[in-house]
C-alpha cells in the first residue's frame, strides 16, 4: 500500500508540474473533422483522415452511444470532412454508414432545446445541416428546427458588432458563423476563441486574402493544439485549447476533495500553482484560459483554491456574474449551470459570505433520488453530486444527507465502480469516493462501516484497472461534443485511488 501511495504521489507531482504547458486535452472528432474540412487538401493529412475514420462507431455515428445527444455535431462534421476524401481507404464506406446513421436518428431538437445541449449547438448544428443539405440534397436528415430561432437571434446580435473583442465566448464557435477574417483577431496564443475548429476556419478565410503574420500565428497555434492531444497524429486536434487556467484550478480543487491539497508530498507544485493563480486573478475574475473571457465557474474554483491555500481571495471577482441569487457562467447564458452555482456556493461558504439563495437553488436541483444530474458541463451525475456534497457540507459539521448517501451507495455497480453510461469509469468512481469522504465524516459507526465496505469494493475495482501514467480516454466533459481534459481527469483518477487506498487511515 505504501509503495503504491508513493507512486501515486510521484505521478501527481509530475502532472502538477506540467500544467504550465497550456493543458492536455484528448483528441476531438468534431474539431479534427472541421479542421480537415477547412484545410481542404487531403495531401499531407492522410493520417488525420485515417484517425477520423477509425473513430467511427459500429452504428455509423461518431461519439458514445451512451450519450446520443452529443453525437450529432461530431457525426455531421465527420461526414462533411470525409465527403472530400473519397480516394482514401474506408472514406466512402464511412460516409455511407454516417448517412444511414443520421437518417435513423431521432431529432433531439425537433420541438425544444435540451438543458444540457452541447456548447454552441444553436449555431453549429443548423450550419452543419445546411452544408450537408447542399451536398446530399433530399436525404431525410434531422433538421433541428428548435435551434433555428436561437441561431437567428444570435446572428442578429453578431451583425450589430463589427468585431468581437479577443476571447469573447462567441468566438469559440466562430467556424459556425464567421465569414470574414476581419470579424475576429487571433489572441496572443494565435487562437480564435481557444477553439481549434474556429481557428482553422478563420485561417482558411484569412489565407484567401494572402498570408499574414496573424495567419502564421494561427497555423502555429493549430500545431501546438495538435500536440496537446498526445495522439501523435498531425492534424488531430482537441475540442478546446489552451486550458491553462481551468486545468490547474480543477486539479487543485480535486486534490482538496480527496484530502490531498495539504499533503507534504505535493507542497511544492501546489505552492507554484497557487502563486500563479493568485497573480492571475483580477477583479474581473478568470476564464478557462488566460486569453479568454472570465466566467463564474473558473472564478469560483480559483477563489476556493486560493482560500484553501491561505491566500486573501476577494469575493468581488465573483459578484460580476451574480444575477439575483444565482450566478451565470457567462453573461447572456441561455440557461443556468448547476455546477457553476455549486462552485459559487462553495466559494461563498469558504469565504464566509451569505449564500442562502444559491444554497436553496442547489438543494432544490436534485433529482427524485436526491442526487444532482441536471448539469451542462459534464455528462455524468457523479461530477455535480460530488461537488454539491462538498459545497453543502462546507462549514456545517452537522450537515448530513441520508437520501443522497443511500442513492449513491445503491448506484455502485456490481463490479465495484460507478458510471453514468453502460460501464463504470475510473473518473466517475473517483467522484463517488470524494462524496463518500464528506459523508463518512458525518456518520456514526454503523454507517461508516457500511461505507467502508463499499469503498473496499471500489478499491478492488480500481486496483484491477490502475496502470501508472495511463492516459484517460473516456470523454465525459461537455463541449461542442464530449471531450476529455486528460490531465484534469488523471488527477481525479489518482486522487480517488489514493483516497480509497488510505480509507480510514492516516493521510
């Protein structure tokens, strides 16, 4: 046990020391397909096309069949990219299978827009449908009519602005609405809205006007983003990059949930990250990346981390996002984010500020089982549940929730893990353990004994699947499609395993 504990701490130290590289994010079908489409030339990109074809599922679509809402953008985008790649092995068959898949799929946007719709769905999906219609004519695809008025309202708003400021949230979906490179400008990293697909689209438009230094920066950005996927394939890109605020913030917050934040074996990398966050946090707050708009979610987590580290974090940065008693992630957000309000509640509780309205919202946002699942940034109910338990229990030693505890224990699978899809995942099992850690502290002996038995089964499952320096591959985070922020997830996996390994013993 001690040997494995030290191995876990060693790997965590390495991960935390690497967060200054812009972030590690798994490869994206949607963004890779869009980047290939805008690149236009199959020559030199054969390996990326082969990678794209290899990601197609047996039913003809792309993305996990467990979460069908998040398959449309990736499948549309792959279909359109492969339309141009007929000579490549497997491309024609992939297009035919994708066409059949889309024809069979029920339209989730036929009458309304789901609360957990992917980022930019109202802009992206109608755009992809229109492109496909011009190529494939009368094929009976889903047309997503409920998105059309939202897209039009957004386009009307954009028409009134000559150029959006660098880092504006709408730039993240520039590929779905931008037609002129003069409507956007690459940020200091060379990206349009920290989005490889938006940057590839902008670069394609810019190159029609002749190469410029800005075009060179955008091209360099795409190469760096490709390396961040660790796929080893030039042209395969992530869903979002860089994430040089989100990644360190969530990594340290996760350590706190596992009881590892103050572990002496992690003190030095934690100190370095805290100092960076402290220097970067301004009165405007923080966004997921240094050159992207501030949002309530990243700001709240940064405040949590800084307070836990003993820094004097001012709550004013979070107040910009307050609307009544709730918090919006970004101004103009279509619907409230549960996890953003959970994180705001946790920050307010840590800072000793009143948060009755936010607390009531979080309490009221449970499902009938007493858990939290109405989440727009992560597809698994285990993510908001773990964070909600931590936030609600903060500063309240008497807090106890038998209904949530019972539901969480019932949700453990026969194999010992937890998962929102058809299989348990390491990441989600870790979230379950983070929640149980908080609940265990408030239980009497019989309850703690019951929890310990559940944790022992989880540990057995995790040990059978643990491999040092393994790369997480299951995408559960909601972007334009589901994606995996690799380093953030790996920190959660290791912290969960460490917690299970040391359960009931000294840290």
